[in-house]
C-alpha cells in the first residue's frame, strides 16, 4: 500500500510510472498464484478411426480423419497411439507439405521479377 501511495503522490509522470511498475513487480513476485480453473481433456478413440491423434491443443485436422474398413489396419493399441505410424495420413501430410513447399518456392522465385517489373513501370 505504501508503494502505491508513494506513486500516487508523485507529480513527475516518469517517476510515477517507475514507482507503479516497482509496486506491480513487488505484488506479482510476492503473491501466490492460485488457478481459478483447470482444464482437462478426455480422449477416447475407436480403433477404426484413423488420422486422428491426441495433440496439446485438442484441435484436430479433420481433413486427415477417415474410417478404416480393413480390421487388419485398425489401431488396436490406442494407449500407445502416438508411437504408431499411419501410412495413409503420413502420405497425405507429405503430399500437402510438398505442395506448400512448391508454392513457397514458386512465390519466392517470382518475387524479384515482380519487384523489378513494378520498378520499371514507374
């Protein structure tokens, strides 16, 4: 309280800001942090649902999710799901990355020409 009172009495704006910053730092470093809410995520998955894997954000790229009809390809060990590879999803991700890389390369190669032609039009 004394730190805030001193800051409120200060007429110089920069000094007042410094005193308020010091008071804020003191409060933040001396107070306990008690979470008011914690989030939990429950994860269940059927073995025939492929392309859907747990992730920290719980946002799933539905583009890669599919139903596998062949029981031989099901994820039977869903507890160790993160260590298993899914060849269909891996191929889709590789294809997507290749198209993105090709797009970026084409854009980067075309940029100098576009800049030069814009300069020439002035």
